[in-house]
C-alpha cells in the first residue's frame, strides 16, 4: 500500500500541474497599458517668483529671520531645457548659487525631485528641489545649504513658482 501511494504522488503532481497550467493559459492576457507621454517643460521666456519661507544662520536674530521672510524675488529670464526636459539648474538656483548642475534628479509624470550642486561665494551650495511642473508652469520647494570650510553657514527655503510667458526675445 505504501509503495502505491509514493508511485501515485509524482503522477498527481504532473497531471495536477498540467491542469493548473491549462487553467492559467485560458485567461486572456491583460490589455497592454498605453504609455503616458512624458511631461516635458518648454524652453522660453519664464517669469519666476521666489518667496523666502525660511532663513537660518548660526547667528540669525528673530528680527533678521522675520525680515528674510518678507523677501519675494521676481525675475524674467530665458530658460533653457536640458535633454531630459528639465530647466537649466542655474534658473532653479537663482541667487542661491552659480555654475549649478544637477547632482541627481528624478523627473516623472510632472514631478521633480533633485539636488543641485553650486558654487556660492567662498563656499558651495547644495539645493534640494521638490515639486511639480507642466510644459509651461512649475511649483517647487527648495532648501539650500551653503557650506564654507566644511561647515554649514546658511540654510534657506523658498517656494518657487513660474510660468512660461512665450519665446525668448531675439538677441540684439
């Protein structure tokens, strides 16, 4: 009796597996999902507004902090778009840094998460960027940490909004 049971077990697995495969094979394959077109910003003339939402130094006073929160910078500039469809890093950095580049970036479905690496006076600035964008608008939050001699000396946060206003003016 025992030998019969062991001999029947492999047959049950083979036939049971075959039945299981035919059951799976009879289901129709799911329809392929249409891929969404990527969201790519358009190059051109942009109006950017940068509102300071935080300002911190090792020696900041409450009065200096409150004064910093009143800062709203507006600028119009010609923004180039890179091969990945993202704006020039210097446009995002504004006055927070120069010679900026993307240290890392993830852009998907109109969402941007990136870190910019910039020169900043006698030191460097690293700017964390996160927010949303369309072909002709952006709403980003930025956090900049300026470092001199290996020590952080300034941290600022900003709300950055922008709208594409058209093509860049012709160079004269």
